[in-house]
């Protein structure tokens, strides 16, 4: 699935969340909790009064959820954050990568991981770095002086960091079964 395809689905659902932020949220939650399901993710993306999820949108989101989990689990390092491709202006890609990182951090929290992930190996440092990248903005001067190279380095760091977080948090995910809160 491409960034534009996911954005079209989210727009059709009336979501205020960008495709990059939505994918980051999914990835962060998958890192934090075993069994994070598509309906939970969709609940994070759309308002209760949204037009609703039709069969096609539901299938697209379920497939993205499954594909993302599969690539995170893969030992082939196939995982990639969903951001616009290189044909899109650098400024938009930087904004999308920042939104992806913000979504990832939200997903870790929404996934029920609490403070524990920061205590796992290098995960705390990765989360802090993603917090910094979430505030990234493109400086026009930097864009003219190697902005593409800097973006590529950040993108690869985010890609590797998310994969490492998923791998490093495996024991935590399995040791802390999550149960939904019961509201009376």
C-alpha cells in the first residue's frame, strides 16, 4: 500500500490523522502489545461520528495491519515507515516522517506499554530520538545543502529504530498480556 492510497482511505473515513501518523501509530502499538488488532487501530483513527467503515476500507486497513506486522516480524529487514515517495517535495516528506514518529510514540503509549519500554536495552534512546524527529522541520537552507541526504539518513534511522524496538520489546509484549478495560 502506498502513502496516497492510505491517505485516500483515511480521508474517506473522515479521519483527521495523516497516513504517516496512522502507520506510525500502528507500528508503535504493534511494538508495545501482542494482539493489537485492526479494530483497535481503526478506533484510534476515526471519530465515533465518522461516516463508518465500509467493507473495502476495512479490508484495506486489515491488509495494511497484517502486512505491517509481517514485515516487523521478518528477519529480512523489509519494514519501512509509510511516508510519501521520493517524487514528493522534500518538505512534505520531512513533515510526514515527523508525523510518523509522533504516531509511533502515541502507538507505544496506546498499546499499553507504559514506561517499561524505556527500560529495555536501546529502546529508550530510540524513543527519545523519535521524539526529536517528531519535531523536525525543513530549514530551506538545509534543503539546498544536502537535505535529501539528511532525510535519507533520518528515514533509515527511523526504519532501523522501529525494527529494533519491535525486536527488543518482544519479551515485554509476550510477558505482559493486555486486557481491555471494562467500563461499567
